[in-house]
């Protein structure tokens, strides 16, 4: 494992440790997994591809509505909340319990985003 990969994975683990995030991944805008701290049994390739598609579609919706590119895309599911944060040519995906405090997660995702950008 390269030093850069280790730093990225350490950053994802720190995001989990510092907030209610219970799974996260960093993917490229082409849907390729860069680093992950997801639950066992999760199809990382499929999640990566779908997250990239979601960011792409979010950008098109934002453009059509005149709001610009989205910073976050939040999916509030029956069991979990999924937050996708755009990072230029990458995206940070985080999952949390449905009742998690999104404000704190957003703050910690800001910290993780800064760290990831310095690594990349």
C-alpha cells in the first residue's frame, strides 16, 4: 500500500471516529474507488460507480435549475442517511444512522475534505 493510500484511509477512519459516520469512501468522478472504510458485504465497485453517476446527475440538475454544482447530495433513507460531498474530480461518500446529527457530520466532512485535498 502506498503512503498516499494509507493517508487517505487514515483520513476516512478519522472521519468515522470523530462523527456518527459509520462508513465512507472516496471515489473518482469516473466511478473508481480510491479509498474505502465501508461495511463488509458492500459492493464497493457498484457504490463507486453509482456515487459518480449521482454527482454527475446532481450537477446537471443544478445547472438546469441555475444553482450550480452541488456541494452535498443527501439521501435520507428509511434506515440510513447517505451524504455525497463533491471534491472536484472526486467525491466523498459517508453513511450514518437515520437519526444522526447532519450538522456535525457536515463539519467533520469539511475537515476530512481539507485533509483529502492536501493528500491528493
